[in-house]
């Protein structure tokens, strides 16, 4: 990355220190906005079209109109990556509903505010090789987890709960039905079959989850999108998570009990290898 980090703010490329966020930005007041995190491999955005489509879906669901076209937005993000000289990292972008005096109702005439930045982030090779420890926790979030909005307090509290328990992440459940993790999707493997929660309103429609299912089909690994329970989680042959920054990471323990003998399993390893091939192509 370049020495001075460059942000993209309201169609201007500015040094980070020159970016000024209004105290009346509705993202600051209410978390009123949508965001995406896109992986950068070899200086290129990974699955950019899918991320854009999800951004639009979220914006439409919260009744917010994006001012830039797909081409304009992706051109800007590619320029941001180039200016920051990022080869392996991420792009974060968010749209808020705009700047207006604080009121719960949508403001008339407010223009959405775009902010984006790019930074270096290495692949989590140690976690992918050795696996992570998890604890389970009630999923008390709202019922539109499919929308990638700025309202992430429940997710951050869940992550902190895991860390306070000496674990790396949580696996959330609603009355015994597993949903996802604090910032990634969850899947189990039983008898060679991948099982992951369907992409409905209870989970985020993960881009890496989508890639994983595509790779599984290509590899001839059966996969099923259906709800599964905590009992099935505990009895699974393998457990893994998927996400933009975690890729395909094995889970080696749940609530202190080992999974797959405390080692990453063979199906997870095949998916990791296939994913590594996908990001090289």
C-alpha cells in the first residue's frame, strides 16, 4: 500500500487526513446505510460483480438509491486499489443515506454519502491451516440479517463474547437452529455432504459461501442448503466457516469439544485448495 492512504469520499480521492465526516451523517446517528468488504488478490477485486449486486439489493431493501452506476462504482474502486498500491488486501465501502438533522424519518432530498478505502490484509494462512475455536451463542439480532447494513453492534458483541471465552468466534443459533457466525457463514460436513443454512433473511448471503458452493459442485461434493441444529453441529464430521477475510477456515472445536479430532477435515481441505486455485485464476 502507498505510504499515504488514499480514501474515496464523495467522488474525490483524498488523503485519509483530509476526509471529513459530518456529525449529521445518518450513518453516524442511526447506522443508516449499506456496506461491502471486497477482497483484493493480485491487485484485482475478487467477485466484484457479486458484491455490487448485494450492495444494490441491500440499498433497495432499505429504500436508498445509489447515485453511481455499477461501472462508475467499480471503476472508482479499482482506481482506489491502484492508488493505494494494494496487491493483497481489502476494499471497504459504505453508503449512508446522507446528511440531515437528526430525525428517524427519512430526510427529503438528502444525497447518499459514499466513503471507501483500500488496505493491505494478508490471507489468514495460520487459521486456515490450524483451524479456530468457537463457542455457541443465542442469535439475538434483528430478522433481516440478509441485508448488509451498518447496524453491527450485535455482531461486535458476539465477537467479543467469543474472545472473552478464550475462543476465536461464535456460532450463532436461534432456538437451537444454527444460523452463522459474527462475520462469516457456517457449514458442517456429515458423511461427505456439506450442510449450510439456506440464504434467507436469517443469514447474510455470503459471497465466499456462494463461491464455496460453486466449487463444491465442481468437485462433486454434495451440498445441501437447509437448517441444521446444535446437535447436528456437535455431531458433525467437520465444521468450517466462510467469509471474505477468512476464506474457508476450519473449526476444530465447538464449546470446548473437538471437531474432527481437533484437526481440519478432508472436505474442508479440498475446498481450501479449490479456493486457492480460484483466486489465482
